[in-house]
């Protein structure tokens, strides 16, 4: 050591000096931290016996070449080797070699750096990366499932195959029994646990506590928990993860405190993914049920429309035809026709009611195709199709948007007819785009609709006119809903009724 002070002073790593015979001649104090030998113990040791190449088991060609032929070289070498420590353990090291001459003799300066922590960090990083990649792949696979039981099976398989915990099981909540029922588990869980229990509110268990609270729980040692379901279980530590109101996943181990922070984080993330999939599966099931209900409702409406069209119209036509014959005969006999006129008005009202009911029944169909519609043109067409008497139509400005022209025309004609019927034959009706460009409005200068009648004005059978059918505004609301628009009733500037259609995107004018 005294011969090489300048080579060893101030170096923070373990350093040994090796002579031309491959024998360690000196070492600094840090040698003991890496190799477990004191500087005195390492002196006189064959250098190649302290290190080996993990790939070959020997010292390695590059190290051997430097040791047997320590000629001065212009470059240094850096080798990845393993060190044989004094206590028999091994540690990965990085070895840097550099030749120098002293008193006509060539020596090697060998710097030995313990990279155990660095290698462990790299291995852990690689493991976490692979785990997250596997989690992503498993999530993509799980998102394709449409069956809850299959999703539960896949959730348990992931715990065993990717997280590396062979003891796992999943419980799903049975609402009829008010209990958590085991539905799937790994082979290891079957061997160790046997018959998986059903958890409920009447018996103490950590699993039911977690399910009710919705908070995951990590039990480092089950023997210390008084609420454990089975005191004689071989499971010593377990991670219990709630799946919302759907159930829970239980991951166990026969060893105490078997899960680290990385396991806990990934397991919680996986439980959140499984819960999300259960939510989606339930919503899709509810949607399918709703679609079936809508289909049945549509069938009933079609049956109703057929009944109205055939079974009601036919006797109405017969009654109207015979009434016309009676009117002609009484007119020839100069009899009073007032009772006949009363009957005629009743038949006309029934005809109108049938037409409105048929229209309303057909409004349930969704809007499949739309076209570009000019508000000004549509308003003029609808005005011509309604008996408006001396009423006045004012189109403030045009507005172009996409809609089902036929269905929309029914709605606008109903609003025009409604204005004339309620506000009188001289009513002024105004049509135009909304100031914010979100849609259009139809307003009149009549008496308006009382505030206490507005809540149910779009309901079927509601009308402020004793002679009305109560279906006109319901049809308007159905047309707006079929298009995905919002319909609001507000006061017009002149005190009348103003109907605003909102949520309408303007159409491309050029197109």
C-alpha cells in the first residue's frame, strides 16, 4: 500500500493494484465494502479468483488478457463481471482496468464498482413495465367481453398469470340473497381454501366489510384480524379489492406480508378496470332490454294505428255518408237541419281525432333521412296547407338546416292551425331564426297559454280548446324529439305563445 499512494488516494470506489503475475499487491479501504475482504486480506490474492464472467463462469477473456499481459495501453477497459465475496455471496460489479508503470514494472489499476442496487432497480423497472404492458393488453381484451361471468373468469386469470399471485378468487353480489357468492377462482385457491364461502351481513368477515365500505384493504397478517371468516385458514396475508356494487376480488398468500407497494397499485388499477367493465356490461344489458321494450311498444302502436285506420274510419265513413243522405232529404222537405249540423260537427271532430291519433302513433319512428330545409319556404308551404282565413304570416328571416321535411311540416302546420283556432282568424303568426342561431321559433299575437297550463301542454289529450283533440302540440313535441331538438314554450313579445325549437345545427348554405 505504501508503494502506491498516488494511485489510491482520493478514489471513492474500491481499487486494487495488480502486478504482472495477476496478484493483488494493494487495495484501498473501500475494497471491504465491495468484496468483504480487508485491504490486508486481499493482498497476495489471485486477482482472477475474485471475479468471474457470469456468461462463462471463468474470469473472462478480456480480464485474463489484461492480467497476463499488462502492457501499457492507450485505452482503458470496462467489464461487467461478478465478484466472489468473502462470505460466499456474489455481487454484480463493473470493472475498470488501466495499466501504469512504476520502477520499471507494469501494474494494473482495477476499479471495482458494486452495481447490485442499479441492476435491481433496472430489473424492477423492467418488471413494472412488463406488468403495465400486460395490464394494458388484458384491459383491451376484457373490454371486448359482453358477459359478466366471462369477465369475472378473465379477471381472475389475469391476477394469476400477470400479477404472479396464484391464490385469487372473485365474488359477485347476489341481490336476491343479499350475499357475495364465489363465481371463479384459481387452482391454487381451490387446493388451499377448498370450498369458498359465501359472505353476508349476518356473519363477521373482512370481505363483507370491504364490500360495504367500498375501500380496498390489505391485511398483512390475517392471524391478527378478529373478523377473519376462517381462523384456521392457511392464508396469512390477503389483498381485498371491491368492485363497486358488483362484488370483490380477493388475492391471498400463505406468507405474511407477501405484497409490496407495486403489487397493491397494479391490483387496485385492475380492480377499477374490472368494475368499469361490469358497469358497461350492465348498461348494455339495460339498453338491450330498453330496445326490446321500444320494439314491443312500436308493435303496439302499429297495431293501434291499424285498428284506428280500419275499425274506426270505416263506421265513420258510413255514418258521414248516411248523414249526407239524410241532410239532402230533410233539405228537400224544408225541415230544420240544426240537429243534423250538430251530428255533422261531432263526426268531423271524430274524424279529426282519428287523424291526429294516427299521426301521433306514427311519430314514434326515428328520423332516418334528412334534407336541407329552408325555414322561409317551409313556412309558406305549411301556411298554404292550413285554413288560415284572414290570419297573417310574417317570416322574419330565413334559416337553413337539416330535417325530415314531411315530419317537420306536420309540426309547423299544427302550430299554425293551433294559432288560428285559439287566437282567432285575424291572428298574426311570426316565424324566424332564434337570435343566438340555435334554432327557430313560431310565435303568435293571441292570448297565449296560461302559466298554470303550460306544464302539461305537450301531453296527449291536453287542450285549452273544448273542441280540440289535445293531440296537436303532442305531435309537435314528438317531431322535435325525433330530430333530437328541444322544444320550449315561452311568452311572445306581443303576449301570445312562442314555441322555440333549439339544438338545431345550421346546414351548409353552399351544399
